[in-house]
């Protein structure tokens, strides 16, 4: 009998009175001391499964056994007592409180009626020394870097005595250097006798560090491999249920003249600190210019500055010779810049608007009005219907609320809408974030088609594989500066990794 | 010199109802629930305190009555906003409208009056100020200790800033919010009780006169901290006190313009705080763990 | 039953339950609820006079209901409708009673001036919100109190009939040219063209939101200002514009009260009642739609005029209407409670 630390049998979780089935008869067995990866598309049900384990959700049916004994995990407090701890993708840290306050939250030591902050600080120091993860107990969370914040998250669950640690997309927000450090921490934890489950959608990462892989698709566990027998193709096929293409055919195109020029651009972030420091580059017609870099390197601010949503402190930005620095978003759009924003829910569309109204959003004054006063509803209906047919977007009705579509379909609509605008440059920020593998192919195809019509394309992405797949030239940003620009043929993951960490080639 | 002293005392007096209501609002908002209904809770508190004082002949029982009335209104707001995840501003506005109507209706039913109750027993005074004023300032100072030095205070702040994080460490987010909202009602009710049986000895129609809203402004101006709220309330109290003084001494200016001063001051204060005042992050958003 | 239908049912249920609770209170006070409600109904609808009274009372509430609704679509709470009503009324009285110029004291011009006064008053809050991020709930409420003081000042000094030493705090009657024509003169009730203008306003606002670019942009700003900014919509202007329109609608309510003759064409104490606040209830009950506001306003007006008849013919004080109104609003605020009860019923029957 294998030494299982965790056995989840026939787990079932439904919401809304049975209408939504998030987990459908999933069985998961974790060996003590292993690193087990859970892979699956967005909405497949992996987060739900882990939340059941962590006590945030109660299962509709199924059993959980820890070290052979059946366990009833009534809440997060219970889960912690049973030795289960989760490091969330979006950290569960209160930004305005200190490290010590976050650590003791829920298990606060008291001295009479008061909070015993002295003891809290001591506790932090003890745990931090035991696992060799240095941290300042009085630091305020919002002042710490992402890598350090994650360390606090890990210490938090170790403090509560976690033996089974669950990591949800742990490297999504880390630079390569921090990723290597995290892998080391994970190895140390295994040596200390811990067991690790981690959710990841990065197939290479899964192959690199896991011992065992479980694939979840549409709420069911569909495959389980020992990592030594697994390949990227096998995993991806199991995730989607059909063979998947990893690289998209790039059309052969002669690259034309420079049409976009950015020179010595300086932009500040929301805290008033410099986020973009004297950035310069140019993009030619028919070229896909990739901007790589971990989130927080200044790319968001760069794109906001170019699209008129953020003030440019100094520097120039010209498109086809026209200086667009300091102009309004509307002016820039009319000048020929289309934009697929990185956060489609916040920036690209109104979730409550119907699909039909979403097509008009941003172009309503140009395309869907006869006299600038009335909305041309008929034209809107016709075009919306046409789009949905052409790009195979379901469900078909144009009156459905935009927010009700799947992530992939939402993004397809946004991308299609932007491409329909009269433009010479399109900036696509994190274009396939939260999009299923099936739709990723379609979106990449749409982007590459732009080359044929001589458009300039700027793709900003934290997904290295996406950048390598699409770009003709790659710029890497770190700490607000461009640390290097490479031709695709000269670019390797290693080189880009060095540049992302701020090093030089 | 004596004008100076009477001005200070008047400021402390006038600030009291705004202060305690604002502290109440702070309890609610720190946990993430917006409470626009403070005005209504204050009004119900004023009315109930007067009525209970009338029927029991004891103003101190009246104080409790006032606080309870505010608490009950707050419970209603809590159920609508927390349990049923309704729109918190609409709920608050509904409570204000209800309180206006209810107090006027009961005035007629109980006393057959349309403007005010008959005189009721009021509380004892020291230095010309009702004992309630002293209670109010003690509570205000104690709230600083409560928010920053106790377990409850820490949990309240955590729930307000990141309710999901608090949930994942086993804190009952809903319970903490109920606590915050009900406290806001109890304290606003106390503020109202001061108006009817502390400062005067009767309830008059609409006697809260917008103080519940000025308290909200004091909360924003004071950046949701007890110290800030104290300062802001004293400022508004000063405007109120100063206004009566100015009317006595300044002739030639129509009194209505002077009466406008506290409200104009509030507007200017709000305009000036811009960008620097950040409400608790989850303010106004109902908590739903499946939103993560 | 789907969500949308459930949503439409809520206002009807709210009114029904409130009336039921009202009947309970009436019974407790010793009267026969059916008898009382008979007088309520006839007082509001029986005969030309009753209908005229009801529609007259509804007119300002249609305007203020639309006002709150328009602001709401832009994501703003216009609690300041009352102040805007007052400023519109003061402007109408000031021009209509004191300006001798025939070109200016013409009724249409006066209406436009009153609407402009409302636009400006709400615009202050709109500008504070758009430019400085000041929460409009507090700013509009402060503006209400300032407007109330202006009203007192106006009625006692510059606008007072007979000057500051005059007999009572009210303006002189407005000139003939400024008056709105009567609709049912034989009823001796001041139902006037203002009602027609209110209905036209309902249609105009409906059209604006369904068919125009402006309406589309206001809705977008109300639902998602960040995305709207990204789409090239000038969010600050839209907020300002929406508040302005809201203010001008309330301003017209105030103007109708003066120019429509309900107070002998003068601005007197209390003539603006609580119409601004009623607008909030109307918008909520009308589910934030123009047509809903129209019906909700007529409903509340019927309760009022009926309530007076009820008070006259029974011992029930008319203030009970305020309670019924307040219960309706609380129930609307509890809408989600209805949804969850109805959802539970569905689950059980499945």
C-alpha cells in the first residue's frame, strides 16, 4: 500500500442548487513527500477542488481521508488544524496590515484584553528562522515585493503547522530569479517532510518540478501520469480532449518601414514613482514586436501611456509621423491605434451590456451612428450577427450579456472588434490571459493575420511561450527599462530570462 | 475671555452628536459596510429616547431606549446589506425615509401632535453639558484603543480591507460585519438621544437636521480613524457653535447665510480631502466567497 | 420564472405587502381597513376632481423620479433632488414675479431658466464628483440644506411680496405671461400643462436611453467607468451632463409648482413639500425606468390624495400614508430577499 497522505474519493461539488457542476466525481491520491501537479484549463474545476481541501467550500458528496483517516473539513480553521495550508494565486494578505498582524490573524495571542503584538513578532521570527526564510515582522504588506509577499504567505501556513501545502499558480507573478528561489524553497520543504500540491498551467514547469501529474477537464479527473512518462503534448491533449497545436504558422511577409516610434518615454505609476524609464523602440509595418517581462516591470504603464490613459512625463510617441503623446484616448484611436487591454473586465467592455452593444463599444461614434445623435441599432444588429457567425462564437444570441460568455469567446469578440477598427498599430496586452487553449490558437491566428495587411503589432505578454510563438523581434522589460531587444532567431528562453531579471547578455 | 470659554464649551457640545454618530459610522465602514442611514438611526434614537423618557419618567432609561432604536434600525440595514447582499446605499436611504415618516406618524398617534412631543425629563448636566456628552467623549477615546489594540479591532480592519483573506484564516466575516453595523446604530442612537433628552427636553420633527450626513463627511474628512474623526467633528462643532455666536454679534447679514456655514464648510472639507482619503477596500461590496 | 420577471414582480409585491401592513395598523387603531381603503381609493380616482388632484400631485414626482433615475443610470445617487427643486422654483418665482420684460417672463423662457437653475445646482455636485471624486451622496445632501437656507432667505428678503417688512414669507404671484395653462379648469383643481410636459419628459428620457449615443455612453459610464474611459468616452463630461440633466428635471418640478398655480402662483413656505425625496422612492419603485417612474409617481400621488380623503372620513391620520410609502421603499431595498425566497420556492418544487 502506497503511503498516501491524502485521498479524495468521488468528490462532487455543485453550485446554484445543482445547476453548476464544478467537480464531478473526482478522485485524487497524493503520496506523502511528493510534488504533485494539478493541471487543467480555466474553469475546469481545479481551484474548486483545492478550496474544498482548504475548507472554503464544503463538498456536495465524496470523502476525504488524511493519512488513512476520514476527515470532515468544516472550515479553513479545521483545515489548518489538520495540517493543510494553501498559498493562493492572489495572496490572502491584508495590504494595510503588517507581516506579524497577517501571520496571527485568526489565532491572535492576547495579554488580557489587548493584542499581544510582542509575542506575534516573536512567533514570526521563530518560524522565519526555522525554515530559513528571512522576513521583517513589522513591514507593511503593501510595501513588500511580490516575491517577498509570497514568502509571507508560505510562512503563514507553516506557522499554523501545515504538512500538506497547496500552491495555486505560484509562479504566475514571479520573475525567473524568484521562480528559481521558489523551487529551492519547495525542495527544502520536501526535505523537511512536507508534501506539496501545486496548480499550474505552465506545462514546462510541471514537467520540470513535479513527480506526479493529474489532469482535470470539465470537472472530471481525466488523466494521471507519472511525470517521467509525460510530455507536453500528452498533457495538453488530456486538458483539451483533442490534439493541440503548439506553434502557429507564421505567414511569410516582408517587413516594411518604421511606422511606430517611441523615444525616451518616461511615465509614472499610481504611487508617483517612475514606472517607465527612458524607453525607446520602434515597430515596422508587418512586424510583430513582442514585449516580454514579468508583470510589474512597467509594461502596463507603457501601454497606458501609449493609449492615452496615463500621462507621459517626457519623451515622444509617434504613429505614422503623428505625435500622439498627451492626446486623448479618442484622438489616439482615430489616429489609427487599436488596443486589446490586459484586463478585459475592467477595461475592454461592460459586462452587463449585451454582446450587440459590446461590438459598438469604442467605435459607436464612428461606425454606428448616422448623425452623431442616434444609435444605428439595425446596423449594429447586422454586424454583430455577422461577427458571431464568422468567428464561431457561442451562444449565438446577440442579446446575451457579455459577461455571461466564456473567457475565450469574450476575448475573441474584443480582439475582433479592435481589428475591425481602422488602424495601423494594434497593441495586444496579455491577449490570452484567462483564455482556454482552444481559443488561444484562434486568437494567435487573428494576430498573425495582421502581418499580411502591413499592420504593426505590439504584443505584451508575461507568457514567454506566447512571445516566442508570435514575435519577429522581442524587447524585454525589467524595472521600467528595456534591458534588451533581440531578433527572434537569436532569442532563447535563457537569454530572455537573464534580461527579465535585469541582467545583461 | 468668557466668550472664548463659552465658545469652547459650545464647540464640545455641538460636536458631540456628530462625533458619536461618526464613530458609529466608522465601526460600520471599517468592516466594509457603507451606512448612509446614520441620519435615520439618529432620528429614531432621538424620538425613542424622548418617548421612553416620557413614559418611564427616567431619562437614563430613555438613553437606552434611544440606543436600542438605533440598534434595531441598524439590524435591519445589516440584514438587507449583509444577509441579502442588497445595495447598501439604497438600504440606507430607505431607512432614512422610513425614520422620517415613522417619527412623524408616531408623533400624531402617541401625542396627537405634528411638530414636537411635550416636554420630557432630561439628563443631568455638568458644566452646562448633559452627562451624555461625557459618555460620548469617553466612548470616542475608547474606540481608538478598541480598533488598534484588541483582537476584535484587528479582525474588523482585516475584514474591511480583504474579507476573503480573513475568511481563509477562519474569521466569520458576516459576524464581524453585523457587529460593525449594529454598533453604528447603537452609537447613532446615542447621538440622537443626546439631541432630544440631553441638549433639549423634547423631540421635534426632523431634529437631526442633517447631522447624520455631516457625520459621514466627518468620517471621510477624518480618514476613517478615531483621531481624525474627533478632529473633524470638533471642526464641524465649531462651525455650528460659531454660527450662533456670529448671529448674535454680526448684524446686517441675513441669518440664513450664517446658518449655511456648516454645510458649506463640509463641502469645502470634502473637496479638499480629495485623492488622499481612501476608504476601506471592501467598502460597499457585499461579501460572496464564490467571487474569488 | 426567470430573473427578469421576478424583478418586475417585486414592486407590485412591495406595494401589496405595504398595503396589507397598513391595513393591519388601521385595524389596530380601531377602524375597518376595507372602509378606510374605500375612501383611499375613491379619494384618489373617483370623479374628475379626484383624478385631477391625483395627477396634479403626481406631476412634480414624475419630474423628480426621472431626475433620480437619470443620475442613477450614470452610477450616481441624486439625493439632492429636493435642493434642485427649490432652486428651480426660486428661479421661476424670481423671474416670473419680478422681471417685467415680456420677452423674458414668457412661460417657456421661465421654464428654461428654472431648468438651468436646477442644472447648475446639480452641476456643482456633478463637477465635484467628476473633477475631485467627492461622493455625490454627501455633497448633494449638503446642497439641499444650503438650498433650504436660500429658500428662507429668498422668501424673507429679496423675493418677499411687499419687501422685507411684508406680511408673510412668500413671493408675489407671477405675471400672467409666465403662467402654465389649466387643463381641467372646471374642476377648480390646478392641474396644468406641466403634467403634459412631465409626460413628454418621460418619453424624451426613454428615447435618450434607448436610441441615442448620449444615452449609450451614460449607461456605459454608470456600469463601468474604466472601460468607458478606454473606449474613448469622456467620463467626466458624461457625469457632469447626467447630473445636469437630472438637476434640470428637478428644477422643472419646482417651476411647475409655481407657474402651475397650485399655490396661487406664489412661492410660499412648504410648497415644495418633500417632492425631491419622493423622487427617490419613485425611481426605486419604478425600477429605474422612465415609464416605471411615471406609474410609481401616480401611485404615490394617489396614496396621498386618497389619504386626505381617508383622514377626512375616518379617524385615521394621513401620516399613515408616509408609513406605507416607507414600507414600500424598505421592501424595494430588500429586493434580493424576494429573489432568494422565490428561488427557494423553486428549489422545493423541483
